[in-house]
């Protein structure tokens, strides 16, 4: 296996790990917030009647579908398809920009979360810390992915070969 394939496989494997952590954290946060909403006086609010089990099942189902689609993109990336590299770079830059914006706006969002103590209980600081940790993980993974796909000369040159540019499969 050449160095480029090894780097792309490593990127795919770390993506799976990153995705699993984000999916579990997102599903747990959604279940936690919806569980708190069940005890409000206005149960007609969207999602207030949803049980934790339904939330977890929906989170797992959506995560499985998204992971399947992402693995299709990574298979195309391993075949040196230029469209897959561009798609991952677009997703990466958007995710890095979003994470940076969320970190910059953290004081304002912390104040907003603190004012919603009736909805999430007294755990606003825990939700803020979880958000900060999630954004840090996003920044680390996607900055590395962007570096690998855009700035690593070996990887970039592998996608610039005539075979990769024409879209022909080996």
C-alpha cells in the first residue's frame, strides 16, 4: 500500500471514530433536553411528548444512514475521485468555520443557555462545556482532514494525475 492510500485510510478510520463520538454526544444531548421538556406545563411544544427511547432510536437511525453515505464518499476518496475530495474539503471548511464561530459566540450562547434553566434544569454549564468540547473535537479532526486533503503534497498530487482528473477507475 502506498503512502497516499495509507493516509486516506487513516483519515477514513479517524472519521468513523469522530463520527461515532459526535453521534453519541448529539443523541445524548437531544435526549437530555427532550427529557427536560416533558415536565413543562405546555406539552404541546414540538418534541415535548417524545420519549427518550424514541429520541435515541431516531438518533441511531439517522446516524447510521449518514455514516453509510459518508462511507460511500470515503470509498470514492480511496478510489481517488476528485469529487469526493472536493466534497470533504467543502464539508471540512464549513465545519471548521461553524465551530470557530460557535467558540467565538460562546459567551453569548452561555448567557442564553443560563436563562433557560427551566428547560434544561440547572445544568447549563454542563451543556456549555459539552458544546465547547464538541467544537474542539470538530476543529481538531476537520483541520487535520483539510491539511491532509488540501495541503499534503503527496495526497494533492495523487488527485491531480490524468487518471484522477478524467474520473476513470483503475
